[in-house]
C-alpha cells in the first residue's frame, strides 16, 4: 500500500518503504523529497502561483553543474497522465557511475511545481516508472494553467 504525502496544497503517493523529508515548509519554495533505498530520489519544489519556471530550472541545472563536471542537458517535454510538462533531461558522471536526472515543471493556479528525480542509470531505468507514478498521483489533484 502506498504512503500519502499531503501538505501545502500538494498530495501525492509514494512507496511506503521510501524515506520522506520535508526540507522546507515555512519559506518559498516549499520542498519535500522521497528517497529510495538506493541512489534514487524524487524532490518537489513548490513556488507561489505564477512563478516563472525557466529561472528555477536554470538554477537547478546550475547547482548540479557546479557539483559535477560535463553535465549533459537536453530540453524535454513529458506527459504525465493527461498533463503536459516541460523541463530538461540531464546525464552526468559521479565517480564511475552514470547518473540520469529529469526536471519537470508545471504552473497551476495554486502554485508552480518543479520536480527533480534522479538515480544511477541502472537504478533509474528500473524505478523511473515509480518516479512517474508519483508525479501522476500528484498531478491528479492539480489544474494546469493555460500558457
């Protein structure tokens, strides 16, 4: 049975055996992260409504690029359930491991949602459907803004 997270206007389901951390719940952005038992994690950043997504994505990419050399960044669009999102796909090496990450965003009347999920490439391939299911469960309760 999945666990349920519900705070600051966001609700999502995640595997009950994953750890969850509310990193920020008083100031913007609000953040929460769920962590698999291995290298994978899914992290949500909630900004006020109408917050622009491009600067947030650029900031996240810059933070990752400052920690890891030769980060490959590709623009991306992805549909979760019936909801279209935009963002970037990333790939980089950490030690001898290839790490894959995806940043996705969506603006809603209640807030701007930006989520990042990443894992070592072999684990990523195995748990990407779980990451996607978390996003789908979250987006069921959100109404996208018409851009």
